[in-house]
C-alpha cells in the first residue's frame, strides 16, 4: 500500500479503477462489437490526449503536431501488416507480384529499402517506439536548446504536421499517397478483421491505456513531474536553480510522442488502415481539443474528453448528417465558455467534494457520525490520513 | 492478363464462403432486433420487412468533397423516390439511411461498417473519391455488402461487392485520344494532372495509347491536390507547343489552372493547342466559370445537354426536385443509375440476398438511363458509350461526338499496365 501511496492519492486510485471498470466491464457489456470497436478506435486517440496532458497541461508546451507521431506509429504498424498482406500469391494479379498494391499502381517494381525491415514484427514494434522518439528528440533538441517555446513552438509543430502530410501524399509510390495504406488483413497470420480479434484488440488497447495512465502517473508524482509543473509556471526560476530546462522539455515531448505512436499503432490494428488524414494539421488540432474538453490538467479527464467528443461526433453525424458539425461546434464553444477546465474541471468543482465525503465517511464509520466536509478537491489526502 | 479470371473466381469462392459464415453469425446475433423477416426474399438478415427495405447513402455532405458529392446524393434520392412512386422493389418501399463521410476516408470506413453491421442495409449507394472507395472496400468485402460506386475512376479494381456505375479509365481515355488523333490530327500531347492515383494511372494508360498510335508525349507533370500555381507548366506548354493539353486536374486546382491558362494567352477556342480533359464535369465548370474554359473538350459518358428522351425527362425531374439552378454532371448521372441497377438486379434475383443480387447483376440492362442504354459487364463495370463535349461559355457541354458502339469496360487493360 505504501508503494502505491507514493505515487497515487486515494482519489487518483479511484480514478484509475473507475476507468478500468468502464473500459473492461461496462463498455463490453453495454455495447455490441461494432460500437465497442468504435470506442476502441476513440481510445487510441486517448493515448495522444494523455500525452498532451503531460506535455501541454503540465509542462506548458503546446504541440499542434501530435498527429505526426500518431501517424508515424500507425504507418510503422501499417507497413508491417501491408507486407504481410502482399504475399506473391495474394498479389498475383499485379505486374510485380509480392509488393504492396499501391506500389504496383505507381510503377514501382521492387520493394524500397526502407520497407524491407518491416518484414519483421520485432523490428516493427521497436520502430513504433523508436522512430517517433528519435524524431521528437530531434525536433525537441533543435527547438528547446535554442529556447524556442510558446506560440513559436506550436506553429513549428503545425508546420511539421503539414510537411509530413505533403511528403506522404507526394511520395505515393512509397506511402500509398492520399489513399493511405489500406486493406490490412492479418498479424502473424491471425486475421485482425474478425469479431473475436476485435474483442481481443479492444482489451489489449484498454490494458495498454491503463498501463500508460499508470506510467504517466508515476512520472507526474516523481520529482520530474514537479519539475514539469515548475517549468510551466516559472521557467526561469527552474533554470536558475541549476536544472537544464531544455532536457526536461525534450523528455516530456518525446514521452508524449511515444504515447501518440502507441495510439497510432493500435489504431491501425483496430481500424485496418492508415492514411495521411491522421497526420495533418486538422487531426492534430482535434487531438488538442479532445484534451481541452477533458481538461488539460488531468490524465483521466483526457480519456473521458476523448471519448465524449468522439461519441458526440459519431452520434451527431448519424442523427443529423448535414448539420452535425454545428452541434459539435456548439459543444466546443460551450466547453470554452462555460467550463474552461473541461470535464475534469467540472468533476473537481462539483463531484470531487461529494466523492471525498463518501470516501471519508466510509473510513470514519463507527468513530463519528458527522464527517467534517472537506474544503476543496484536494482534501481527500488530508482528511483520509487520520484514519490510517 | 495472366489468369485474372481464375484469380477472381477463386477470390469469389473464398468470399462467398466467408460471407456464408458471416451471414449466419449476423442472423444469430440479430434475430431479436429485426422485427419481421420477410419470407424467402431475404435470407441473410438484411433490414427488409414485408413492406420496406432499407438502403444506405454514404457521401460527404460536409468538408471539401461536399461540393462534388452533393449532386450524387441528390441523384440517388431522386432515383429512390421515383422507384418508390412506381411501387418500390419487390413490392417494398425503399427507405434510405444517409450517413456523412465528411470528406474523410476513415470516416467513410466507419460509416460503411455502421450501415452494414448495425443497420443491415440491403445496398449502399456512395463514395466518390478513389481514396474513400479504397477505405470502404475491405469493409464491404468482409461484411458482404453491396456498393454502387458512381465516379469515373482509374480501374485496376474489380470487387465482387461493388458495381462501378461510372467509367473506368480506358473507356474514357481511349475513345477520347482516338478522337483527337483522328478528327483533329493531333500528334503531340502534354499530359498533366493532380498528383494521386487516378490522374497518374489515367495518364499511364493515355501515354501507352498515344505511343501505340505512333504519336508523341512531350511532357508529363503532376501537382499536389489543391495546387494553385500553374504558371511554370503553362510556360513549358508554350515552349513545347503540343497539339493537345491532356489535363486531369481535379477539385479546386481547376479554377486556378484554367484561369491562368486563359491569362497566359492560351485561347482554347482556337484549338491550338487543343485541351482535352477527363476531369471537368458541369459541376466543376460552375467553379471555373464557363468563360474560362470555353473551347475545351471533355471525354466522358454523359453531358447534361444530351438530347434523348430519357435525359430530357431526367433533367426535368431533377430540376423539379432540387431547383432550377442545379447542374448535372457525369458522376451525378452515374449515381442516378445505382438504385435503378440495384432494383433490376433484385427483381431478376427475386431476392434482396446480397449473394443472389451479385450473381444476378452481370447482364442487367437499363434502357431508361439518361445516358442511353447501359449494361452490366461480368466485371461489374458498365458497358457505355463515350462522348466528346465542347465546353460552352454558359457552362454546358455541346455534344460533338459519341462512339458508335458501347465501350467495353476493361479495368485490368492488357498492354496498358
């Protein structure tokens, strides 16, 4: 218990248990496989949103290019799956059998060298982590060492998202262009399109998300986590205290990038294709919106925000195919105007005191009937302590 | 062709096996949800009752593609309304569920799956860009749905689950190039297009055909989607003086391209050089402006100005339903064919069952099509005539030429790959 205590308050433990319960019990019971698969897809965006909470909410680095990393992870996975689907037998119809179909359409006659390693699953899994991490490191080192920050950093990340999209679309012989990499079928000859596979992938996805939440929680509660917040609030003071601010920033940016890439890879597995429409500026900004709706200070809020926005998107567009964008727009305006701290802000100001009371009365039962109401959302730790 | 037929056949049988298992699973899973299973007309658990049948319409009504796809949605709704007025299909009224692809390919895939898995529609009319079709294709094949796809496209595809109601590349290209070579004596061509699969594949076929005729391609260039600076290519064109500019520019780039062409002093009405396009329908001319494209030629299968009885009636009905200021382009007409072809196939099969409709589809004829008689080929594309139209300042095409016979669809053209 003490080891858990060191990085997680009672509230946060409840938070993570609730998410686990929602993901693993409530969702699968409440939904058929089609809806569950949709939620699985939304959850892959939650990886990005959690990364953004650390990067933007905690450390104050607004990145408008997280789609880049989501895309890198997704494309790595898609390249592996595409190679597996492009056996000489399955592609016998092409002028050059054995290479992905879009290469054949673009008159490419041999597999490009950078596709070769993606025949190996081990390499692919490593690449999903390492490629975005290295890329983020290069961007981070180039920017933060020169003390580029704030709005300028946001604009540059956005430019990178635009550049990568143009690159992917332009090099369609190697990347599939606008169409993306489609028609992915099997992973190690396990058909990922069956309902059973969708269930399994959903649970794998959920488990990974919980793991990522725990990892983020550990980072946040460590000394590093406090430094992140310090950098956001008083960057100069941190620097004058002898810390290298740029290293802290590079770390959190890389960390967020890797989380996004994991989300991207899981996306490819669950949806069955990857296209440049996840890499560009619009999806990158959308991902920031998920995070903002959830509340950019809470990793749990980010998960709920992502689910809420995507659920709203799907529901509105199914009900009002021609007007749904207005509904979604109204939701965003409402979030900004009425509850700027998002879902988690609402929770903190209305629900958290209630939860505190329940938790603390439970603890005090038998000792006293009147539990003193905690004054703020942060009260849980202090009021619960005497009960130990 | 390297045993294309064998491969397709083996694919088909694998598919139908898959479809069988999927179908039983669906029946088992939804027995309680769908109220009445209507007799033997429907054996696969589709959304069919004794007096209604549900179909899906899946196009972008928001986002950048909305401007192009709206016409298709309107045409499909018109066809459905007309079919219902005639008593429906197998005595059942068609009800449609419309979903928005939002100009976003993954959304198309998601919505396609929703229509097939959740709504169990008997057919889907939809998609426009190749990218959206590629995104939904695995979904249709996995869940065994039926898609009627209206756009002219690059070919190289033949799915048992799709009926392609637009022309594939060879139909549009070969007739067009033959015509300029014979009638206009064209000998040199400058190919240019937007940079994605359709223009690239089309130009590949065009180049092969031009070279086969013994003529010359003097240049070939591609520009990213949305590109608006065509001055450099226009200068090259002026330098190389080709007889024909063969343009496959799509979307918003068209506006810039044709305006800059005109501004650079290339007068298409003088036919030196002559411009032949396969990508500009009446819909695009609305954006470009008729005066900017006056004198260009287009090779496609349908123009709003066609003067046959079917078309006159179709244009009248379309305007009655959607207002006088609409224009009808090639794709809109192809989209209109979708529900009619599906109705004919269902009636021939005597069932809504996807597999039966698929088997009944080849050979289906439609004498009432606005473009004239069409017939479904074994490869799921349409036999259709190719026509050459001359763009007029009022935004309409004037019919100049049409092929005497129906062009055979050949999505995997031998010698053109």
